[in-house]
């Protein structure tokens, strides 16, 4: 659906275009900058399309993805949007009859309604009366009314819309649309993405006039009024599948933009603790053109967790400097800034089919992007083992390119800690206020030795006044007679004790004498690969060589894991966790421990092995394992059961057994993605069942901010849940508001609705919901059973159109949580999900 609207005042009276453009928009004294948390406003795409109509197509694709590709929801949103616009389309002196005609014309046929896949709201249009521009004030009203939101359409500002083809209006349209772009960005705080279309085909369909227009407004409008940037060459007009990658990249970018901002010293999603976790590696690419790496990408992706994009080594970076200096006319026809961004996208696209070690990136609704291998964006200066000039002008351009890294949505931004304080502060402030990239403060000492105290101070310097999420110090040594190759490692440990919060420290020694330092360094080690024709730096090892060294030195022992339960031959956990260990090249084992009593296990060989790493715990041992652990997490205490045992060592080297519970995360994560952060008053979770999983469900619902109603055939168990977690007990699922304590009565009394149903009942119960619960607003239905794939409840509710969550999703979500607790690194989300589905999806026989 492509909605175009005229320019309006807030009263709804049509405003002449000339009046709109003559009114200069002053910057608001209180700018409403983009906020990460609870963002529920529309996304803005701005730029200039070629004949491929890239902006509108991307808007439609993104809009559909944000709402979960649900045509019915899209049609409902479109109707609401058209009604809101319909009221504003009418001038004050129009009568009701015109209102009725406008409403009638906005209705689509039933067949068309089912085909609505996305909504693109253009801020500029053209009809028989001429061009028109949508007033930013109207967009603000639609946002305040919740007609426009994150999931109800994407706003498009296309400076090459057909309206611009009339030279008479071009200048006025540029001014008017630029004013809208400024207001949407600065005053309404909308997340804006610059779609930088630059076809390299002479027959691309972008006229010379459009290119001139783009050059004229890029620095003053398109870049300043956007936070992110995606580059498009010929994909919009190509006949191949390359356009799919562009759509995917925009979704990845929005997914990253909407992450919670990283916290220094934090844990969990988008934390350096996991991204730069134990036994993680990034591969330093040193090709002048990214495409040169394509023959090696598949094999490299199998061994590393991130790719380092060395901007300073690119030919495009040299062109950037040449063009900036103005000394050489050979670069006048080039756009090296575009090329630097575009090549990074190309690197992502090449890695995408092979990114088995990629972590999960949440994307609106139920979506997870699991094929985006993280990128470390680096501009290394000449005196710090790189090639970028570090004179005053060079450093200024370096910071410009680092800001470009933020705009690209790079997962990790390497920022050298030694340069101009004002430029550094400006970059760090922008990173904190408007982006979600992790900052890796770095410093390289080349050609001279430093003392232990000096090395420690370098780590402290790389904390960037408490703003960096990780610190990397690379030193030089002149010999290795007295274990000098351990200097960086020892300094990293000492520095970690001096400042709080603790952040990942990475310590290396340059050159062949420093090879062992790469084995010692436990986190986020830069590596080369055996397939590459040359190394990025002397002394670099492959990930395989480093892991072999860590095994030989005992840094990474072969640990034993298991799932503890009884009658667990059905369990998919051994395949899931075993595949995850194999994917990240950890040498651990994971087996079944099928025993009738917990005591059999804790007295057995796995639990008492010095290399016992931990275990999963399932029925019937989740409560009985508690006396055998040393520490319980808050979640395990409140839920009253343990599904994960983690092994740690205290300062004396004594084993400490920690009992945790990730079952609740297996429920919480899928629901959080579907319902978002903003929970309306009166939103209830109906929890069915009264066992241990129901307790995890109650805990998760509490964390989600949902009110709870419990129903179980044994009322006492339901009452226990209400007593411990708060909420109400339904005596029946009847809709009769006059029957005391019925579900209908509880909802009526509290003016509530069931937003989520969580069933922890066994599949054999063949439970189905009363039809009245599914007759109005459809709840999200979560069935914790992962076998069979389709329970009676799921068959019933999917037929009604409910959004459902299967137990298989809970299984891999809680398993991802366990893996990260055990290993201290990101989990290969896609691998674990794939294994679960392979073992849970129904066969043809089923």
C-alpha cells in the first residue's frame, strides 16, 4: 500500500506548497533525539531512488517484516491510517457528503485487502493539481494517536519522486522535503536511515539531474538527518537475487539500532562480555578490495566469530584521502565514502551463507536474524601498526570514517585511545546517544618496549574514561629471554583489578616473538587463516593453531557436560549442545545421564570429574538437585527449581557449583519479541498448569510486566502460584462474568484482556481453549511441549489466526542461555535452532 498525502496545517486545512516552503523551520530548543528503549515510532527512509524505486520497495519490505509478514494486520493498520488521513484530507469548509465519498474511495476490495504486505507512507506526492508535501506536524499527530508506529508503516522521503521531475517545483520541493526531514529527525526523534543509491550502470535510470540533486543535498540533509546508512548500487534493477541481500541488510541495521544500548561491564545481549567472550576470534582482512577475499570466506567463517574490516588497508581509503586532499583529479568521479560502506555490506553478504557462529540478533516481532557475522570496524593509524596517516588532517579524517562505522551499524568499533580528546569525546557521545556499537578502545606500541606499570596504564587509557566496552593493548618486545611474551597478558590481569566495572581486556605482543601471547589471550583474539595467501600481521596464528595450543597447555580442557533426568531418551539437548560445541570448535562432550535419583548422578563419574563443566537438569530432578549446589541465582530461588548447573572456580581454585534457571528465559525471550516493551494496563497472561514449568512461566510473565491468572485442575497448585508470584486464580475458564472467580469475571472486574496464554499442560491432555477467548482480540499462545510439534491447542489456535510459540523455540532459547553461561561466549544460535527443528518438525509419516 503506497499512501500519499497532501501538506496540512495541524487543523487539517490544506496549505499551499509555496506557503509551506517559505516557512523556515527553526531548530527546536529541545530536540527529541532517537531513543533506543521502547521505541514505537515509524522508521524513516530518505534518499533518492533510481528507476528501481528502491526506497518504496525497501519501505514495503521493512514494513511487512516489522509486523511479521501478516497481511491481515497490515490491512487493519492501513484502514486505520486511511481513516486518520481521510479526516485530515477534508478542508474545514467541506461537508459530510464529501467525507463519505472519501471514505468509500479508500476502501479496497476483499481480494486486495488480503494482499497488503506492507505500508509505505510517502512524504511527497503528485496528482492532477501538482506536487504536494506531507506536513511533519501531521506525522507527529499520527504518531501521538498511535496510528503511525514501528509496526504500522515506514515513512519515505524520496528526493527523486516523480514530483521532482518538473523543474518549476524542484527547488521548492527540495526545501519543503528537507524541512520535513529535519523535523522528523530533530523534533520527533524518528529513527532515520539514508538509503544511498548510486548505480554504476550508465543505463541505471538515475538521471544526471538527480545525481546533481543528490550531490547538492547529501552533506546538508541526507547525512545530518539520519543515523544509519545503507548503500545500493544496481541491486534495485538487477534480475538476480542481490536485492534480497539489500532487504536483509536493512533489517539487520534496524535490528541493531533497536537493541538496548550496551552497558560498560554489562552482560547478556549486545554485551562485550559475550561478543568478546572466552575463546572468540576475529579474522583480520587485509585485502585492498573485499571481493578479493571471496575465495576464502566459506572456510574462514567456520573458524571465527567476527570479521575485522580494516578500512585503512582498502584502496577506497586511499582514494578517500586523495579526494579529501584535492591534489589529484583522478578521484573526482569516485565516491570512496560510498565504496567503503558498500564493501562492508559486500563482506556481510559473502559471510551470510556461512555464518554458522553468528549470535542471535532480535528483530521486530518473532524474528531473529541468525546469519549476520559481526564486524569489527577498524581504521588503524601508521604509528599503531596500520597505514592511516596520523598527522592532524589524517586524524580528523579518521574520526570521520569511524563515524561512518557507526552509521553502518558495525557491531564493534575499534577506537584508538591516543588521539585528539575533543574528537574522541564527540565520537563517543554520538556512539552512546544514538548507536548500539560496542566500543573497543585500543593502543599499539610499535618498536619499543614498555614496563609493566606502563602497560597497565595503557589498559586504563583504553577504557576511554569508562566509555569503552573492551580494551585492547598490543605491545612490542625486543627479545623473549625472560617470558616477555607474557607481559601483555599479565598486565591485562593486573589492570582488570584496578577499575570497575571490569571489562574484557585483550593483550597481545607483536611479531613472531609474540605468537604465544595469542594463545595466552583468552578473549577476542585476532587471527589469520590457513587458506589465506598472507597474514595481516607477523606472528598471527590461525584459530585452529591457537585452540590446539590452549588444549596442550590446559587453558581449554575437554569438559564434560550432560543432561540429568529420567526417561529422557527423547531429549534433543545432546544433539543441540553437542552441535553448538562443535560449531565453535570447543572440545567438550555432552551426554545423557538417565537416572532415577539425583544421588546416583552426584555420586557418579561425571559430577565428580575434575573436568565436569556443568549440566542441564530436567524432569524429575529440577528441585532435587538444589541441595547439591553451592549457590542459587535469584531466578532459581524464586522459581524454586534448577535447570542449569554451572561450574566456576573461586580465588583458591576450589570448585563452586551454581544452580540457575534458564527455562524462564526460554519463555520470556520469544514473548518479549512478540509483545514488545510497552505493556498496557489490564494485559493478562493466562497460565495453565501448576508444575515447575508453570512456575517459570509465572516468573517470566512477571518480568514481562503482565498480570497473571492461573488455572489448574488442582486449584491448590494454582493458588500456590498466585501466592508466590502474585495474580488471580480462575475457578473455571467460563466467560460468565456473574460466576465468581471465573476467568470472565476476573477480566470483567479488572477491565482486562488475555494477551498471552501459556500452557504447561502435557500434550496428552489434548487441551483446547474455550472459543470465547479466541473470538475477539487474539492472544499469543505459548505451548511448552516440543513433541509433538502440533498439539491440540496449537492446531486450534493457529486455525484461528493466533500467533503461536512452540516448545521447540523455548527449547533452543533456554539452551542458548545454558551454552552462554557455560562457555562465557556467544552461542551459535542458528546451529542450535536448526538441530532442534530437525528433531522436532513432523515427518511425512507424522
